[in-house]
């Protein structure tokens, strides 16, 4: 099987190499720079946008002029699966935030595969269920005090490990995603940093103490540095 990236996309893991090679041949990938819009809010969701590498973010502008930012997605992944499977319209604008390698597949192709490959059907159902659970956790992150929201987001984005976590559109972008102003995000980050739980960098945060952040997420106040 050619190393074209499709095999690493979670939703396609149950397909054999020959079938993936055929899909890749018929629907070639392309490289796009940061800033390119991959799907626009309100447009028909006719194709799956496969992000084989790179990071994309989603935003939605409300009727009153405010902006909601959804969780960023880093490939390998599929953008807005639910809208495409439902035959509806995109509910957010998806933009490449880093250089990306993307591929477009018609919705009819995945529906055909679901009908003919039982293992893929079961895998897709599990995958969508996991996505629903992630979306519910994201909704919870939009409630509670700022330190809770920031700690919760960082832990999920960083997979509860020590390390560097890029912010979605800097501190303002993180605020849009968890329902806070940039000022509130900045204050929360400074408080968590002063407790030794993280270090703030330009457009990123370095998690230093995942258990300490988890304590904040679970309701305990951040402890002052020793």
C-alpha cells in the first residue's frame, strides 16, 4: 500500500490497502497554506474534507456579531463529518491554521463504503459517538470559572501530559472557544502560571503539572507556588 496518508485517518482504519490506494488515486490530495478556507459556514456539505496533516480551526459568527470558535483539529482527521453525512450545510467556517495536506471525498463514496463494508460501518458509528462525547465535554468547558475552563481545555488539548500546547488563534482565540474574553483568559493563565502549573509562551502554553491542572479542573483552587 502506498503511504498516502489515508490509512492514518481514524475513520478509514478498517479499510484494506488496495481500497485505500484506489480512493487516493481517484481523489488526490493537495497542499494548502495557512489561512485557506476549506469549508464555509452555510455552504452545502457535499464533500468530506480529509485533513491528512496540519491543523484547522472552526469559527461561527452569530447574528449579534460575536464569534464562537470550536476546538481546533489536527490531522489526520475528517472535518464536519456529521454535516456531510446528514446531507446538510456546514455550521462553521473551517480554516487552515498551519500548512495542511487535504483531500476531498464525495459523501456518496463513504455512504457506499458503509453499506458494503460492515467493519467500516461499525467503526464509523463508534467514531461518531466518541465525537458526540467530545462535543459534550466542550460544552461543559463553556461554564464555570475561568481557571476551570482554561485548565479543562489545556488538559484535553495536551492529552493530560507535560508539553507544549498551541493556542487556537492566541489567547483571544482560546477565549472564543471557551466563552471568555481575552482579558479573562490572560488572568486565568497568569494565575495558573504563578502556581507553577504551566508556562505561557507566545501563542502557546507549556503544561508543567498535569495533576495540578486536573485538580483545578475538578474544583480545587490552584495552589500558590512553594
